[in-house]
């Protein structure tokens, strides 16, 4: 992601430019843990966002974190499922909870406020927010319903 943003000029070689928000769920937050400790941290991933389930962040992510504005956001499984449900309702497309975690930021302004990327932010920067949408191979309506049941989802 960082390399692509550099390639199109959205981030300079000096690291100044568009901030990136890395969204993970509470039990699959290997990047957030590495960012907090300043080093790679081994963990046993869990939770609903199975494709976020790495046991450790890649070493390059810490290099990128030192040189760029990467904001970590850790959310609950329920919010990730909310992202899936809201995205399906608005776009008629199913995504897995790992994607639902990122998508949740578009449906819950409180999440963007937590990382200073909401429209009321006073950092002087304006522009669109881009969310990478991926991960629909391992989900269908029945699986989404199981996820909703698992997290006791009470939203839309």
C-alpha cells in the first residue's frame, strides 16, 4: 500500500503525504501490537476475521510505520460484521469480516475520529477517503448470518 501511494505521488520519499489507516479486529491485531511495542510481536490470532489472522506482522510494516503516517485502528468483531452487513445492504456485495473491518470506518464516523481521519479533523488536509475492498470468496448469506449470530449483532 505504502509503495503504491509513493508511486502515484500521494506520499513523498520523505514520508509526508496521505495518512494510511490499518484496521484490525481485537483478536487479529498483530500490526497494532507491533506498532505499540516497536517490534514484531508473536500472537495467536483469533476472532471472526479469519483472513486477518496472521501470527505476526511483516517486518516491512514496521519499516513503513517508522517512515510514514500509519494510524492503527483496532475494532471489535461486532463492528467488523456491521461493516459487512452495511456494505451488503448498500452495495449488494458480500465481503468477509476482514474487509468488513475496514469498511466499518465508512459507516461509523466515531471510528474515523479515533484515528483523526474524520471530516471534522483540523489537520488542514482535505480529500477523499479510499477503502480497499476485497475478500468475498469465503462468504455467503448463510455464513454472514452465522457471523451475526456469533457476535450477537443487533444492528441493521
